[in-house]
C-alpha cells in the first residue's frame, strides 16, 4: 500500500539555523500539505500546495517558512531561521482531490535548542 | 471560521463495551468530516469520512460515525471496544467544494480501553 514518507524522523538544530524537512507524497496525489503538532497540543495546518503553488496558508506560515516541490516527487518545508517555538512534530500529507482523505506521513520531530 | 470541538479530553471504557468519542463542528458551508487515530510516536491514520450520503459512515477497524446536521455533530462509535483501540483520536473538518483545503482538527480525545 502506498504511503507518505518523511525524512529525517528527528532533527535537532540550533536556534537561528535553517532546516529543511523532506516528504515524498503518494505518487498519484495532486495536493500536498504541511501540518505541525506541538507536544501535547492539537494538529495545526501550515500550508497547502497544488499545481506548483501555495493554495492556502495559515497565519503560522510566515516569511520564515517556504515550501517547494523541486523534482516532481519530493515536497519540502524550509524554516529559514529556527526559533525555540518551532520545536514540534511536522507532518506532511497528500491527497488526490478535494473529496479525498488526506494521508499523513509519520512525521519529523524538530527540536530547536 | 471553521472549528471543531472534542469536549472530552479522555474517554475510559472497558473492553467489550461500546464506545463513543464526541465531536461537534462549525463550518459555514457543507462540511467534510473526518476521524483520524494517532498511536504513540506515529503519524495520523485515517479512519473514516463523511462527504455526503448516508448519515452513518463505516470505517476501518470496526469504527463508525454518525453525521447529525441539526446537532452539528459527528460522533465516533464502536459497538465493542478492544484494548488495542487505546489511542488518541482526532476529529477534523474542512469546508466542502474547494480543492486543497486545510483540515481543521479538534484537540483530540484519548481513548483508554481497559481489559
């Protein structure tokens, strides 16, 4: 069964450093998403991406964040200058279309020191 | 604005008993409703969804959910709980008729099934 994969599973970085989180969505999916879950809190939407552009973003997704689909298979989330409060589990998700459920990857745990 | 409420932080049930995890929603248009389950240190797994049609939706692992438009609810149910059902359950909503729309999640309900 196809699944969304994410790398790395855990990333530790120093405050102010740039990080890139990587995702490989399911191959025939057209819509891609990033969510985050701060420890003990609910899952929060960051951004959605379709047809090589951002279709929707939340207020969390400020200028420090960017997304890219560089090669037709990977979908990346970049945080330019990490802050302590960026520490969270980041989930990538994808789906085929508006009527379809989103499939989530296993997540990347980001720890900012 | 869209929102989801899961009024219970935790639900405790004995194995073999029926379980209900509650969810209410608020959305301006037609709701698309979802339930996901999260096991420790794992991602979110899709259980079931309501888009349109029958109000009773059947999903994975014997779970079902009932859409009630007048009460704006989408409670998750299972006739006979298993210890292995113990996990964190999230209800989510999105507005229909728009592609690539974000899911809005509730805060989650921890289900604990005792043997």
